[in-house]
C-alpha cells in the first residue's frame, strides 16, 4: 500500500482472495471478489463485517493473515488495525478455518502425500490414528515412521512422548515408508497374546464381506475370518478395529478409560468424541465407523439403547454382523430394551464377582455397584478379557478350513435405513422365498383384532404371524391347548378372556428359558418379515414385552404403526415410532389404507419411492446441518422453559443463571426466542457480557413459521412468521415450533430447563433421546420439577458433575445466586468433560476480557444490538 495516510480515509476497493494455505505457494489463491470500504480507523473485526455484508460467497469460517503471512486469531481482530492485513496492491488474504488445523504429510524426499485434520498438540500416537482414519489408504499396506526436523526417525515407543509440534516443519510432518514391512498388531496381556497379521499379498476388496443374518444371530453369526484378518491387520484401512458405543451422560469417562487400556494393548479404537468433528453429519460418521469396525463394544449402562444414537449404533452393528462384546454395568442381563437382540449374547462384567463381593464386605453391606466409579484395575481386567475373547474368536475362525462361515438359510429382510456404501445391500434387502411375511405385534387384549388383521392380509396373499401365536413348549401339566391364540405378557402368563365360561386356567410363571425362547422366536420372525405392524393400545404401551419388540424392530424393519384406541402415548413410544404416520383403526375403511401402506413397504427398493418418514428425517438432518453451520462451533447452551413465571423465585433464578454463565467465556447462550425464561435469562447474559465488554454470544433459534397463534409467547407477525429479537443474533430454522424443538435437541449438547409446560417437556424429552444433557432447575417446578411426563432420567447426576452442585438445583432453601453459581459450575464440568474426558475441577474459570463485538451477519440470520443493525 502507498503511504499509510493516502487513501485510507476514502472509499477504496479491496480484493478478497481465498488462500490455499500452502507455505510453499506464493500465489494469492482464488479471488472471491472485491469490497468497497474505508480502511482508516477500521479494525480487522470491522473488516470482517464489511466482507460478510458485501460478498455473497464466503467460507463458513475463515481467518485473516497479515501482509507478512502471519495468521490472525479471532480474539486478536478487535486489537489489530485493518491496514496490517491489506497488501500494497490492495488485496486481503483469508484462509478457510477448519475445526482442527490441516497438517500436511510429506515423504523424506519432500513428495506431498496428503493432509490430515488434527490438533498441533496431540501426541504422535493419536496423530497416527488420525492418519489411518483419514488417509491411511495412501500407504497401500506398508508401515511408516515419523521423522523429525533433524532427520531423526521416531520410534513407536517414543510416539506417546512426543506431539505433532515436535516434528512439525512448515505446516507439514515428514514420514518415511518401509514398503517391505508387514503390519503386525500384538496385544500382550497377563493372560493372552493376540497377534493379528495381514497375509503378504492379500488385499481387501470392497463388496466381498461375508454377512450372515441367521435367526439366532448372537450365537451363530460372525463375519468371515478373511475379513477379520484383512481389516484388523490392514494398516491402509481408514477405520478403527474397535468401536466403543456408550451413553454420554452415563459412561463418557468409562469409554475414554477403556479406549486408553485397549490402545495400550495395540488396538485402534473409535470413540465418537475424539473422531467426529463439529459440523460433520453425526449419523453418517457413526454409520461409517460402525460399518468399518470389526469389534463392537457397547457399554451397557441403565440407559444404553434408550437414546437415539446407541439405539441405532447397536442395531447397525447387529445387521452388519459385527463381533459384539458387550460390557455389562447392570445387575441383570439382558438389558430391558435390548432383551431380544441380546437374548443369547455373552457379556463381560464391568467388575468381577470376586471384586464386587470384596467391595461389598468392605462397605459393610452397602451397595458397591456405583457405576459412576470404574477403577483402573477393573478397566484393565475388562480390556484383557476383550483381547482374550478376540484371540479365542480368531482361533475359532482359523479352524474353519474354508476361512468363511456358512451362510444361514435365513436372511434379514427390508432394512429400512440408509447403509454405508461399504455394506452389501443385496444381502440386507434380498427377497424372501415364497410369500412375503407380515408380522403383527400386539398385546393379548387385542387378540381378536389381531385375528381380523391376519385374515385380511392372508386374503391378500401374504404369510402372517402374530405375536399372540405361540408354538413353543410349556410344561405338560399346564399346557393351554384349549386356547390356540395364546401369548404371555411380562413375567407371568395370564390366560386371555374367552367366551366359554367352562375354560378356567391358572397363570403360569414364565421361566428364564421360556423368556429366551420367546425372544428368539420373535427375533426369527421379525428378521424374516418384510414389514412389521404395531397395534398400539393402552395395554401395549404398558407392556415391557411389547416395548422390547418395538425397540428391536425400529430402524431395523419397515414398520407401520396402527392406533387401536385413544391413549396417552409414553415418551419411549413417541421417540421410536413418531406421532404423524399412524393408521387409525377407528376410521372407516382403515383396512384399505393399511393394506396400501403394507404393499408399498413390501415393494422392492428399486421400485419404491422414498417414504414420508425418510423424507422427514432427511429434511430434519438438513435443518440441523444448516443451523450448526451458522452457529459458533463450541460451547452452545440452550435454554428451555415457560413463557410465564409461576414459581416465586424463577425470575431471580433466571437472572442469576444468565449473570454467572456470562462469566464463563466458553459459553454461547442460545434461546428459543420466547418470552419468560428464555427472554429473561438471555437478556441477563447479554447485559452482563455487554457491561464487561466480552463477546456477546447470544443467539435465538425460531422457526420460519408456525400455524398456531404464538403472539402471546413470542414476537409473531400476522402471517404467522416470526420477528427477529431486538438483541443478539436471530436464526430461523424449521417449519414449526415442534420441528424447531427437534432441531435444537440434535444440534446442541446442553439444555437448561426452568419451569415449563408440555412444550418444554417435549424439548427435554428430545434432548434426552439424542443423548444430550438436560440441567433441570427442579426447584422451579413445572416440567423442570417432573410434570408433563418429562423423562425421569434427566434428574440423574451426569458423569463428571459434582453431586453438591447438582443437588443445589432442587434445594428450595438455596438463594437464586447460589443456584446460578451451581448451574455455571455444572456447565463448566460438562464442557470440560466433553472436551477432554477428565474430571472437572469444580470451579468456574475467570473469563478473559476479549473485546469483540457480536457482528456476524448472514442471509438467514439477523444480528441486532441495542435495536437494529
């Protein structure tokens, strides 16, 4: 630029270039256009505002670099004058800002091999895992070692002691490749030594996996030995050998501990919090990870399978024939919601019987089964047993002379979800020999209605099986041959009501063997079925066995819900089945529409159009992705609650929570844009940040429109669209308030619940289903106090949170300020746990005085400060 005083106070044209980020390339990069602005007295933050307003096409996130090529941190933009980033020829260079830095990979002869997203301070052992996952295929099965800037090779043992920064040179890391090295993974424990190696010239070929789907999956179904050896021993695989599945609120620290133990034994382990970046489609990433792992380890805590992601992960692993090794933290087995899937699966106990007995004696009869604490010795024992099970499994596979398993006659039909590309869709969707099978799941009280449905579908040429059909043996002394359509429910067999008064039968207690046979029978029939019909009733909703059948079939089968009568739908049913796609048995000619839906569900996948349910799911995923693209990448805390205050101290509590959360620099406040709790808490947060000259970071998420009149709840226009709020940033997402509630529950990790009615209870239910944390201020009552069928599990202390802080939320004697401080500490604990998996310190950090304005402007979000922009 010419003399610094020349042209700075006048409008000038600045060219905006997107750099490729290469240190070796002197080119400016891609020209995105130009802006017109005055540079005098302008900071880099002001320049960012001008660019966002004037240029239609920009990266989702970007950073500036100075004329010297130095990167400008977001926190420095308010303090740096814009002239430092404008070159002499009036150009501004920006770079794409990713969730993690891009680190190049080069060979010793300076040949570019690719790049990896990873933190600069991560250890080399973790960096190797990132390479394997993201670009491992470039090594074609060869082993490699890192080389530092001095040209010294880094041994495998040294990788745990060094970070990427120790060997980084010009944004790249150097490696040397030994093409003659065979990849061996040695798992050494006190009890076993597992060696999984890759044959010298055997390459894994896509589409060649041997998948079997027999009716007794967990006992007989296993992937082929060739696949196991190829994938586990292949250094070029972009996947991890083991995937740990867990409920975040209950077992995030346990999962991290087990990963460390298994990694030390030589396994590569996938853990979602370490692998999935912010803004990446969560479901796609998990589908890929499950599809490409070889051993699937679910940590079965009380809520495992009752959250959306654990429910889908374990089903996909089951469908794809993964080697399942559950670690059971419960006293009973199998877990209630997964009783059918795990009916015959062997598990590994989280603690040995001897250890539990020893701990019980030391605690003088108190319950030692506190699953929040998993000591190091127990973790090591479980990791060793996992390695031993893999060793035994591999030995059994090698005993098969052909190297593959015999495929069973039974094949899983009509898997409804989208499988990863690496899956064999032909096997999963193979047509059934003979007539299509329709399974009808219903309670014994609807037995006669089930017979009616059975006759309807048999007349259409289908084979039909009702869950009230029983064909397994019972003791001869109590055989109920008088009633052909007989079924058991819960833990006893209750005879159905029959018209003949001469038939009298005593209830028969169901033995564990009977329950196992019953589950296996349903599993076999459901796997063979092309479609499953659920006859929903009050009795069905209250039945544990019916609930288990829904849990098994949801997301695994094409299901048609049929409402038999009006009843209050429990939370688990609305989460699994939904509320908008029911057939109604009380409608005239319901059988015609029901048959039409069944016929559509049984169509071959190539001829069938996308179902409304699948379209709705895809739309919801798109809305979530669009929202997270606009929001800050970390630290979002969502506020849910009532639009009016009923508890005497609710307003003061909201103001205190907002004030203390504003002192935590890692928090971004997100409200639903409604009056009451959201408005009060959001303004308190905003005003505190404004007074301290900290980043404002207040966002409001409203739907585009809602058919209902919400003018008493929020700022709604006459055409039922919504207005932007007069402070913070307003984002519009979803086509209704109900859909908005589902979107935010998927997008954000933490929800604070104060008072609230049915709508707030639904938001809490959605957060819980998505395995996210709800912080209920129980003392305020309403939904936060347990009304409106709010999930009871939200009141359990999350892992990593101090019990004293959590109990403060329900303490009627506590002051508003004490509750606000406790909420802030809980949020800090949860954020700290999510980031590092370490135990929290229990103290709220003092925020740094970052002088930055809340100035992001986009086409579909409106930023306002003190009125308008």
